[in-house]
């Protein structure tokens, strides 16, 4: 497993934007698919977006055309640009990565995103 450190959460008004960042700390382990999940109070954790190391992306229907995921393989980093934020986007956002030859999964500590109406 690798350690994932997230940053960029905060409080924003509806219609605003935030950019989340996540960096995987490893010097030798190969990072495979990276992604962002979120968990709102009383709800299950759900996929927001993910990106393979080849750049193939997947988005939840609820964020398509508003959120963009990108990665920097040289830095083992993944980013989530969130535009046109809605109160329903309020949640703790978690970074996730598969790494190593057997694709072990690792989670970040989570970063709070709050969208006020």
C-alpha cells in the first residue's frame, strides 16, 4: 500500500469551484488506477471519478460535465476540478489508488467539501 495525502477541500457557495489534489507517497511502487470517492452523512461511499494510468476516465452520472479528473504520473498525483458545485456535492471526498503488482487499494484520510445554498 501507499500513503495518499489529499488537499483542497473547503466551503464554497453553490455554483462555485474547488480543486482537490492527492499525492501518493512512494518511490518505487507503480500506481495504477487513481480515483475520487465521496461519502455524505448517512449515505454509502460512492465513486465520483477515476482515471487509469493510461488516462481513461470514468465519471458518476451526477458529476459528468461538471467535474474533471486528471493525473500527473510523474508526481503520482491525481486532481479533481469541481465546477458548478451544488449542495448535493457536500461530502467527505476520499482519494483512492491501486498500486503494486497485485493492485492493493489505499485510501486517503478524506477532505471535507461543503457547498452552501
